């Protein structure tokens, strides 16, 4: 019998120990990153083939005090190396030392190499060691003046299974991926989803576990051609491993990602691993994650980075986790990341946390355990094996990755717990990890329903009489329910305005979904036609929140408009300017019309319908200008007299003034603030409205009219510094429609130039 060592990444000793115990060995945790067990050469084959989380299998050759080079040399030379190393074998020596008198690693390596050479010459009775045969890699490690020599039987690390032949961005090692699955509560009966699967490693490792495929079947090892292990012994070990494979397992494993190139690599890797029929890969964004299955597991390695700016950039993604996962109310979540304060971001403490290293990056593995399935829920209900105690070992070590590669770090090598999976199962509860509505939430839903019913009754006849099909139904009427509800014909558009509340993220997401479904039921609109978005403040921001590109056609005053209720905070048609558009329509006939900060061109459509002689539509966004052209096109109004200019509006005004262009009717509805990369200066409506309006006055014909509007609530109109206007009149009371409870949704002025 030999003392064998399974070397592994720090923090995974308990997992490797469980693997060895499952294989029938009496294992114990030795030094950090090492688990020892007794075995034969046949066990060397078996351990290399079957261990999923260990990095390599070593033979512990000799351990002894080594406070000086003489003791080191003499002890190594006197050992009989001939039983392990043949006369023609190559035997490179690696080394490391810590907290010892012998501190020069190169000198230690030279001494050990020379001593082994002397010993081999003596035992083999030769003066030559050509080192042309099989490789026997020897490692000398000295800790606290105690030397330990081991022989590596593995060669390339065990994470190299042989199936991952393509490299994607930020890959996770196969051994760590297997550990993440082992440390979860996933079993083959449950569904597993990795929503950031990349090249598929976590999903593939889970499938190999579910099918009982030995991870080392598709590779060779350093000891594959050693004389100590016969080809028959290898064949027996491989045949035995193949006989264990479960061909008829019906696994439910999904890997999704937004990167199509990574998914192609994932599919290729799954095929190489022989598990392609057990994994469904699909291109999907995280926010699209949904499932009707119960008691599944999300196990994932989401984006993160080593630099501070990387961490800040991914935090918004992590903030979406509770809202998305609250829909999976019986599921459990397992996420590895180096993003700090994840529990603070999630607003929920993890059931368990475990420090792990992803390569050289120190990470935390957060385990959120959801409800435990009722007994008998699965056909083959999993029965946990007897718990195995694992002692705690806290030491100063020098390895962020494994026992062969060290830098200083103080960690806990193994948790002082019973078998982790067993404890995980015990810690599953009846409560969802995120979400969970309370009686107060349902009370608010009933208040919301009552108010919507009252508003719908009040507006029942009003829209029909005025030919209005898109209007506001609810505008934060109840302070505790800060939502806005707009009806776009057969669709509802709900917007949430941020307001302090006591709900954590998951519960708040469930609350929002309750309000969405309540609105749909109350107003008799299909839930799938009811869209909800969030707005952080009252200022208009044309911020993109999705990418479904689903535009629908609606009508207003007999005209058609395209609106997008899914992708943007704002839809493409500002309902609060319905009256203003009618005013523009009444004055646009025969005019040269200019629309500044035009957005999707709704004012241009009204002007064109009123037979304006020409229109110029200016906006910095090419997408919105194309949208404006589409709006004209569906009304049959698109023609050469209508120009669309992709340009900063202030720059356009400067050019128009210099070229002495003239317009009879101008609409300007600028954003409160903008800092586009395409402009040299930020836009601030308060600071720059005088400059803008004075330039507009210069291109306005005598008797010409300007409609100027802003939705900045604290806006102070500086009329005293305006030049060139004969009359300036605020008309906000006339422009805000009666379906808007908030009469300060915008402010609007009609400004006319002297006709003299």
C-alpha cells in the first residue's frame, strides 16, 4: 500500500474527501489543499479516472526533517527510488519552501535532483541515466523544516478532461465547476439552469455527474505508460468506469447565454464530452429566465472582474437577480463571484457562504437554499449518505489556486462541518429565496384595483367622444403605489417611479408583478399585453431597458403612430402633449415647420397632415429619426418636402442662423439633461434655454410661432433675457390633457415674433 495524495484547490478539501469516501477510501485532510488516502497502483488508476474536484493524484514518497542541506541530500540519496523510477526515466524536480531554514528553492531542487541521481545509479547499478523514458515528476515541499517528496501520477491537471478544446472568455476550470455542482443541492431529478453558461462547463460537468461518466475517461495520465501499472490494469479500470455510465438518464439541464459564439463552443464541448443530448443550450438574456418546473437549481458563474471599474459595471446585473429569481419561488441559487457585498446587493443573506478561488481570483460561493421538495415529489427521492465530519484547519498558506502554486493568503482549508450536501439539504426551508408577498401587499393590490375601476368608469365615455385611444388611467393616485398606468388601445403600459419602501428587492419584484396582473385583470387586458418598466426620477430619459423591437400601431386624432411598449422607458408617443399636437396642427397649414429635439417625430406628423409646405426634423439619434420617418410613412405623408437631420440641435441652430434659414412654426421640446458622447457640451435646459430660444428667434419669420415645452419640475423660465419675441404666454393649463392628474407633467409656452 502507498500513501496517495489528492491535491486540490484550497477550500475544496472537504469535497475531495467526500469523493474519496464515496469511492470506498478512508480519506483524511492533511496539509491545506491535500487529502490523503491509502491505495495500490490500481487505486492510482481509479482515483485519476474518477475524481472530479481534485487537481492531481500524488504518491507520498518520503517525509522527514530537513533543517540543512546535508540532511536533505543524505536522506533523499538513501531512499530506494528504483521501485518507482526506471533507469531510463525522466525525473524533473519542482520545489517550494516556506517558514524553513532552507529557503533557496533552486538550491533545494538541485540538491534533491543530485541526491536522486546518486540513489538511482546505486540501485540500478549504472553510471548513466539518459532520462529518455516515461516522466516521473517529483516535487519537494519544505514547510517548517519538514520536507515532503511526492511523485505526480497525473501529468496535466485533472481539470483537463479532454472535451474543452476551444477557449472562450473567462472560462471556469472543470474541477471548480464540478465542485460548484457538488456543493449545491442539485441531483439528477432536479432541473439545473446556468443562465451565464459561457462555453458550457458547469452544465457539462453536471451532466457528466448525472450520467456517472468518469471525468478522466477521455484523457491519458503521466502514469499511463509506467511499468508499475499494466495495460490490463488500465483496461480493467476503464471498462469498469464505462460500465457505470447511465445511458437512459433523463436530465433537465439548460445552459443559456447572450453570446452566440460562446454557445456554439458550449455545444461543441458537450458533444465532445458525450452529453450533448442531455443539455439544451439556448441564446437568452438573463432577464428572460423562466421555468414552470419546481425545485430546480440555478448554478452559475456570472460576469465579474478583477478591476474596480469591472465590478462597478456588473453591479446593475446583480441587482436584477432577486427580481428575476423571485418568479422561481421553489428554486435554489448558487453563484460564485468576486463582486463584493453581494448579500447587500441582493438584500438577503445567503444560507451559506464559502471562499473559493477561480484561478487566482478570490471569490465567494453564495448558496441560497429554497424550499425542500416534499417527500416523494421526485420518482427517485434522493437519500443522503451518512454525514462525515471534517475538521477545521486554519493556516497561513501560499496558494491561491492549488497545492502546487503558492502566494501568501490566510484561509480556512476545510469547513468545520458535517457533509456539506447533507447540511445543505437540512437547511432547505419552506420559504422562497427571494420574493414572497405579505398581507399588506395584497391589501395594496385591492386598493389599486378599486382606484383603477373608478378611473376606468370615469373615463368610460371621454375617450370615445374625443377619438382618443391612448390615455392615462392612473398617475400615482395612491402614494404607496407610485405607478403610472397608460392605456395604448388594447395594451397597458405601467411605469414605476422610485419611492422609499420597506420591501427587499425580491419581494418588491413580486409586488410589481402583483400590481401588473391586478391592472390587467381589472382593465380586462391580457397579461402579456401589460408591460411594466421602472423610472428612477421624473425627468424624461429615453433609456433602453430591453431589446425586443416590438412596435405596435396606435391612433390619435385619426393619425397613426408606432409605439414600443417593451424596450424603452418612454414609448415613442408622449401622451401629455396630445393637446399641444392639436394646437400645432391648427397652425401648421402652409408653414415651414421645424421640429427640434424631435424624438420620434409626432409633431412632424401633425404638421405634415396639416399640409405644412415643408418640415425639418432634427434629432441626434438616427434611430429616432428613422422612427419619425416610419411614422410619416404609415400615414402616407413621407415625401421630399420632409427633411430629417441627424445633428445636435444647438449645432443645427448655429448653422441655421449663419445660413439665415427661416421657419414659420417651430416646436422645441428638449430633454432636461443630456451628455451625449457626440457633443462637446452637456445639455441642461435650465442653463441653456435662453441661448437656444434667442437663436430660434433669429430664424423665426415675422409673425412666426414657437411652442416651447419642458418637463423639468424646477424649471425657472428666464423671460427677461429673451430677445425677439413680441408675445410670450404660458399655456400649460391648456396643453395638459384632462386625463392627467398631475397638471405639472410639463410646462409649455407659446411664443410669437413681431410681424413688423
